[in-house]
C-alpha cells in the first residue's frame, strides 16, 4: 500500500512538530507541561503513563513515558465541523513527555490539525488554515512558556 504523501519530503513544520528539553525529574516535568498547556488555553481531559501500562502488562522495561491529551473545546468543535467529524479519530492533541535520562525529559508534540489536512481528513481551505493557525499559536505559547 502506497502512502498518500511521501514522508521524506515533509519538514517538521509541515506536521507542526515541536520538541523541548526540560531538566527536571519526570513527574515534575509532567506536572509542569500540564500546567503550561492549561495556561495556554488547553484542557487535559485524558492522560496516562504508557510506560507504566506496558511495564505492568508485558514487562517491557520502559523508561518513564507519559501522554497528556490536550484539547481546546472551541478548536475541537470547529475542526469537527470543518472535517465532517473525521479529525475526531485522531483527537486529542497529544503532548508526550519521555525521560531521556534521569533529570532530562523531552516534551514532544505534532499537530493533529496539520496531519489531518495532509491526510485528506480535513479540507485544505481557508477555514482549516485559520484553525491550524490559531491552534499553532496556542501550542507556540505553551512551548515558549516551557
């Protein structure tokens, strides 16, 4: 099966990829990221420790890895309308915190809005461009505050 896009041609900005490094312990970093994204206008209705789940279920031996499902209700409502509900399949906007080594955490995010448009799940029109721009500004504000 051929991919609808060539991943080798994508830049980080095409998918809204952002990455930051925090020098603090894992639990402190998770709390800091949660608070920072909430201050930028996101709620965090879903969150879980992938590493705890995998270590418990299959003894994976994973280092700390945590997912915060961030959502701004207004943006979520708009993108559901713009995409005829399809972008909901990749909601919420996940922010991941993983431990590189003790005391050093990576915070990682990609834009589901940009990815949804690239995959044809959302239209490539002015309305979607506005949603992408507005959510991008919110994520940029959160990353600037990290």
